[in-house]
C-alpha cells in the first residue's frame, strides 16, 4: 500500500507525524519505506536522526533519480544509520525501515513524461518490495502533489492500493486551507479527476489528520482562568462546526494528534522510552500515533467493507 502525506500549509506536523506512523508500522513488523517528496525542503531524515541526510543527500537522491541523473535513488537503512540511541537497537520482530531522501538544495520542478515514467516505475517496485510506502509530499498544491496524482492515474498503477492523508492544524485558517486543498477548484480531487481519477474513489481514499490539537479538558489546561477555559471550549466547538460545514469533519477524520511539546520543539520519533522512562512525552500522544498507524490499513476506517 502507498500512503501519500499532504498538507494545506507548512508547519502542520505532516513530516514528523508521517515518520512516526512509519516507525510504528515497522515496530509492528511491516517492511516500511519512506520517500521524501518534499522537494523544496527534503529534511525528513532529521526526524529519524540520520546526520548524513539531514537536509537531503549531496547527490543521488530522489531529485537525481526523477530527473534522470541516476538509475537508482539512494536508500538509507534507518535502523543501521540513525544516531537515535533507541533506534540503533533494532527491536526483535520489527520490519525494515528505509528512507529515500531527496537531494540537498534540489528544489521543486515541473512534471514531464520521463519523470512521470520514472516515478511510476519506482512506486511499483517499492510497492512490491515493502508492505507500506509512505510518500511525504511538499505542502500545498505543489509539483509533488501533481506528480503523485499523475502517477496514480496511470493504468499500471490502478491495482496498487493508494491512500491520502491530509494534515492540518486545529485553527480556522488551517481548517479552511485543508478543505480548499482537497475540495477546492484546483484541489486534489479536481486535479485527480482532470488526470482521469474516478472522483468518488479518489475522495474515498482521502482522510484528514488534525495535528497539534489542544484539549481544553486535559490537565495541561486545567489551571487556566475560567474565562480562558470557556473561550478555549468555545473555539474548539466552533472549529468542529466549521470542519463539518467544509466536509472535513468526523466522517472524513482518521485521527488527531494532541499538542505535544516534544513534537513542537524537537520534531522527533516518539518512543516508549520517551513516555515511560525519561517521561518527556505524553502517553496520549503515543496512543494517538499507535491508533493512527493501525487505521492506515484498516478498511473500516476508510469506509470500506
């Protein structure tokens, strides 16, 4: 299965959450491949603590491959090459966890026929090799999103299960922007239909993820003044109404990730040690990530029998 990770804007937690979901699935025994298609800023390796590719690789990355400068993109084994102390001791029963980084300072680019052919070939090969392929796309309606829509519209890709996660923060601007990214005049659905996708099937393959969601009922906010507490609850209710009105409410929601200081300041993988040993991260965050990773391939969560 291929999961495309998109977002309405930068700073939504798309990359760090997607990396955590990939990590969770690898821990569960799946072979997982993570592609950094954030061409303008290929920094997913930082989440995995891989110093050799923090801002992409010097050459041979996904930019080089898609533009025909190399026949195979660089692959990095996260378990073997990370500097994260916990990850270096690969857990028993875990699957492979592989990162395909972009090129340093590679930049965005337009999609041409040769690039599309290389992208389709890569996705087909990786889908055959791995249980889960996560493709981290650039924010907004980007060339990376266009490339994903073009590739998945090809006849040879139609038998490959593909799903879309659209991340947004829990604010008015982000809720409106996320709805526009998917359902707007030039959004993902319209762009997909133009390329030959079935509108109903494509829409059914899209789910939203709310990131950095503050919970007015959590202990974190229990000591705020009553007026502020009431205001927060009202804002939360108003956002629920807005999301429902824009058709990105609970029926299209795959899950939410709580406001988590570790993810805000460090943007790292959340491990059991972070929650149970050092206690720098919250159990609610770990549970939310585990639930999201499970729902990625749970047909019922995607409205399928």
